[in-house]
C-alpha cells in the first residue's frame, strides 16, 4: 500500500511541475520518485488535503504554485492561500498576498473586494473604502457596481483592536527648522544669532505608531479609543521631538454618511523637556459622492499650554476639507483645503492662516508612488515688541514617497520618502529651508 507522506514542488519550465514525493510502502525500504503534475492536478491535490484538514500540505502546494510562470495560476494560488490565512485569522498575511495579486492584475475586481474586506477587519476604514473606489473606477457591469455600492454603504470597521507602525532612518538638513541667517533684525538694530540657534543637520530615528480599541455602542455605532505617538530622536538629545496623543471618538453611521466626534489630549516634548500640552474637541463628517469620490469635512478647537513661553498660551481653531477621487484602479487624487486660527495671550503670537494641498498616488508594478504638494500662508495679528514688522509666512512643502512591496517581510515593506520644505518669513527667526529623507519600513498593503 502506498501513501504520500511529504510533498515539495519546484518550478518547471512548462505547465507541469516536477514533484518529489517520498512514498512509504509495506516494505521497510522507502523510495523517492519524481511525478509530473499539472497545475490543475496540484490544485486538486490541495483541495483533497484541505478536506483531510492537512493545512501544511495545502500551504506547500499553494506556495509552489505561486512560482508558476503562468500569471493566472500564480494569482489563483495566492488567492486561495490568502483565503487560508483569513480562515486562520492571519489578516495581515492575507492582505499582503491579495496586494501581490493586484500588483500584477490591477483589474481583478474580486480580489480588490477581498482586500477591502480584509482591511475592514483590520480596522482600516479609509483604506478599505479607497479600494472600493478603485474597484468602481473600472468598467463594471451594472449589477456588480450596485453590489459594491451596497458594500461600501454598509462597510463598518469590525476589528476591536489594531495597531500601525513605521520606523525610519531620517537624514535631515535642518532638524530644528531654524534659520540659516547669522543676524536677526530688531527695532534696536541687527542682533547676532549664535551657532546653536542656527540650522543644524543631523540623522535621526523617526518612529510613528498608533493603537486603537473599538467598542460597539449599539447598531452601527461605535466608540474608538486611540493612542498614538511620534518621535524624532537624535544623538544630541536637545533636538529630540516627541509627541503622545490620546483620544476617544464616537462614530455614528447613517446610511453612507459617517459622523465622528473626538475628545483628545496631546503632550509634546522638545529637547527632553515639556513643550506644549493641549486638549481638544472636534467633529467630522464623511460623505461619499457616487462610487469613486469621497468628501470629508472636519473642525476642531483646542486649548494650548506652552510650557516654555506662557505668552504663547491660547486657543486654536481649525477647519479642513478633503476631497478624494479614484481616477482608475491604480491611480487616485486627493485635494485638501484648510484654515487655522490661533488666539494667543500676546497678540504678537496670534495668527491666522490657510493651507492647501494636492496628493496623487499610483501603483507601479509592486510599488506605490505618492507625490504631494502643499502651500500655506500665515499672518500675525500684531508685531512683537522686539521686531519692526508683523510676522508673515509663506510655506511650501513637496513630498515624494514610494513603498516597495516586492521586498515585503512579515507584513512590512521598505519605504523611501523625500521632503523639501521652505518657509519664507518676514522675521528671520522663522525663515528656514529643509530637506529631509526617510528610509525605513511601513505596512505593506
């Protein structure tokens, strides 16, 4: 009696695979034979192993088929293996495989819907809805388009908890956003600016992380507790910039519309010393328009306590709008517009400003490339006593980044980012240039 005990498959030059199988017989001697199986036969073999509950053999067969020269076979094997990961509650591994299929076959609408579902389970509402909008950008039958509309309307974050993490090495030409000028114009004449207060370059470690816990409060409504933080750490600790944020945010769903409220507290340290503490209240409305466009409106107010200069204590107000549109299954655009008002204890620190941005992204093979341009203006209410003019700033920032999923490991992929920033100010102290690059790892899907 013969029984198949171990299977290991290697890529063949054609549609068949050479499979080395160790066969055991009634005799005490075991022998190895090479069998030639078609992809269809290997899929059938995986199905039979799955029926027996032999998940190890199923994984081995699908892993082998992922190396098949036929793109359709590779896609099917990855899809089935992703479903296996989903059944094992390993959603991150499933998301990585589904994204690999879409890298080769961006028009695979069914796969994109599965990825949206996995992102939903992972608690990433915005990315899930973005995949649905990308799916709608293709030429779909009316029945399928309507089904996606219903899915998008009923999409709810189901995972009770989750986290995100990004780690990068960050060379920066101006780690403190300081001026390069060696003099400061005042009503008493020009003052010298010390070297320690001028622009300084450095290479630091950039950390970004957030975690959340979601609790249902009835129907489609939830309350989400979030904790997040960022840190730019340098060899010279006086330039370390650390931020921690905690928030509670009820979410209410009414058809396709989502309304969110938020209460939060933020603490920032600079140079290892408490810098700014703030508490805030805010709200947002997210509304889809058609199947490929989404509008989000948000507003917030905060109380700020500046631990280094109490003249900069005050109240801040902000309002933003984001409009996102999927141009195709691999390309999208987002436009943002916002206004800010800060009312400080000293009118010289009180400012009014606006900012606008345009973001574009595109999947190119197994990489996602993103480009963003931002412009902003700021004006102070009054001049500070020391300076002859009011502060007026003109900010421009350009960012290009790429995530390389072909090097995915453990659900993370390498990411590279370049930021060019320029702030022109009537006060030399706020006038700076900055070029920053980041090389690290981030989520791969």
